[in-house]
C-alpha cells in the first residue's frame, strides 16, 4: 500500500513538474515573440526616420538647385548657398533630436523587458 501511494505521489509530482516546465517554455516563447516584435517595430521606426531624412535632403537640394538656377547676381547666388547650408544645419539638428528620441524609446523598452524579467 505504501509503495502504491509512493508511486502515485511520484506520478502526480512528475506530471505537475511536466506541466510547470511546459508553462515555463510557453512563457519563454511568448517573451521571445515579444522581443522580436519590439525589434521589428524599432527597425521600422529607424527606416522611417532615415527615409524622412533622405526626403528632406532631396527637398533642400531641389530648392537650392532652383534658387541657384534663378540667381541673377553673385549676391543672389551666395544667398542660395547660405539658404541651403542653413537648411542642412536645421535638418541635422532636427534629425539628431529624433534619433535621440528613438534611442531613448529603445532604452525604455529594454529596461521594461529587464524589469519584467526580474519580477518573475
């Protein structure tokens, strides 16, 4: 009788342990999927940011080209060059700020992931 109870107890413990391991594996898989989702989302944001930067640089160059072509004097030409330079500098500052925001967002997501990992 004791042997039977021992065998039954071991069977219950074994199936309980198996169920817990399966749950842990499901949790790990869910975390991996979440990490991959965040990586994909952040990559999309980086690509969008670079695309925006490219489009803005193209716009600046097109405006400069149009301005230079219509310049009638050396002063007008210099003014076009200054406007182009100012546009590039403004864009550089704007994109620097956006890159910093994106970096901060990534750091926050990383910290959230670390925090959720530590609470388990």
